[in-house]
């Protein structure tokens, strides 16, 4: 139990209040399966093969793992998740999780779909943010070429400008609709280009409050310095810094590439170092709340407790619009529901898109759960605890 806020992430009655006994048992079976590295790896391969061969497995996927981690195949289908979360004062961040095909037609289609998510969020109190990846709008090879300062051909310059225009179209719509937007972090070899595009958008649209948020992956050892620099630039140039803090999503890929190409590993040497850097970033953002709006994207209980304590120390009300907590849909409900119950701003990332197109996302989620020590076990044990609590309550 946290002494400052009286919030307990062990309170499974609140965490799973929205789940019937049948739904809870379904979760029990799902996380029991996800606790097995072997089942996750072989099952993922088999599901991908079955989809490639057009075998009739889509219905099974949609009713199980897809239904738990995704809102639906469309914005309209995601209404179920939006309503479910809104009953408990938890916001929804509609995350179009289709990985682009890398051509102009695909980029334009992604832009148009992202604009639809902004339109859906406009005036909707419990859809507090939109989100997008720049690689859904600009060719990844072009982003890397810009970052390495290679000379672009006239055709490449035109393609990059079209990509910038797509990014601007979304940010401008967000500004006009008063819907803040997260620009996701990606791999380090394109991140500087993404950062620079984001700073351009911040300078345009963050004059009165943060509309555009950059994402900082705190498993990169230089990110606190980058946040501090970005804050100084925001103060100097008269706009607000929007910051989403996450631990990170590309660690293995980053380390493999650094080793293969012989440059210094950008990732912290240990998980403890990443945790410490994440928490230091929370401290910096709270201490500079005069010019920073931020979201703590975390499934870590200790970091969540720390942020609550920091808010109390700095007299920041739980419902202050400058501070959000965020978790993924289908995960860490013990954080999301207990924080929301205590009056904190909470939003869940709710991915959506066609089952086949979202499978890479689902498999990453499953692999991350088994890779993060204890994450699946933690979810599984909380579910078991709630099942036991309900069983005992019925016997009384």
C-alpha cells in the first residue's frame, strides 16, 4: 500500500472489477499459455503459417488473443473497448497498428486512417490522445539517409517533403481538434530524424499547451540528457515540451546492429540502469512541470508509485492534465484501474487493424511478456489471486 496515495496495485478486486467470472477464467487460460516460451514461439510461427495459407484460424485468433490485446479490426469495432474503459474513467488511445508497405499509396492510406482517429477523439473526453509512427508515413530508408547526412536525389527530397507534409497534416488536425498526439519512438538509426520532425511540429503547435509529444526510450543511456536539452530549447523558443516516457521496445535489435556494425551500444548495460534513468526522467519532468506535459508509459509498479509520490510532493493534483499514466490494453490492469479509481489520469493504448496485419504486433506483445522477467507470471498470479478471492467470497 502506498503511504502517500493509499493506492495498492495488489487490489485485484478493483483491477478485475470489469471482468465476469467467465472472462476471468478465459484470461487465466490465455496467460497460462503465454507463460510458456515454447508455446509462444511455436504457436506464433504456426499462426503466421496458417494465416499465410489462408487456413480458417482467423476466427480463433480474433476470439482469443486478438480480443484481449486489441480493440477490433476498425475504429468502429473498437467502440466496445472505448466504452468498457470509459466506465472506469480510463481513456483510450486508438493505435492503428498496421505496418505500412513502404510505398506512397500505403503512406497516404495510413495518414487518412490516422486523421480518422483524430476526428474520433475530437471532443471525446475519454480519448485523450492520438498516436502514430513516422515510419507509417515516410520510407524508413529515407529517414536513415537523412540521419546519416547522405545527399538526397531530387526525387528523394520530394519524397521526404511529402512525408513531412503527412506528419504536419496529422499534427495540424490535432491542433485544430485540441487532441494531443504521441509521435512514437523507433530505432536509434532513424530516431534523430524523427526527433527533428517532432521538434518542428512542437514549435508550430505547442505555443499554448503541449499538443505534440515526443517519445523517449529510457533504455537508451543518453535520453535524459536529450530531455533536458529539449526542455531548454522549448523554454528558449517559447513552446511547451510534450514528453512520453517509455523504457523501450527495440533492445535486442539495437544491440545486434551495434555489434554487427561496430559502433557503441546505445542501450543501458543493465535493466537497473534503465529503471534508474526512467525514474530520473520522472523527477526531471515533475520538477519542470511549468513547461512540460508528460505521460509515463509504464507497467512498472515502483515507477508508478514514485510518480504518485512526486506529484504529492510538488502539490500536483492527481487529475492535473499535464500528467498521464499509460499502459497497454490487456496488460497491467492492476495499475490502470487502481490509478483511475484514485483519480489519476490514465489511458490505455488500444491497437486496432485487420487481424492479419496486426499479428506482428500481437506476437511482439507475447514475446515481450515472456522475455520480461516475471511479467507474464505477474499477470497470471494476479488473475489467480482474484479467482481465489472471488471463490472465498462466495463461500462466506
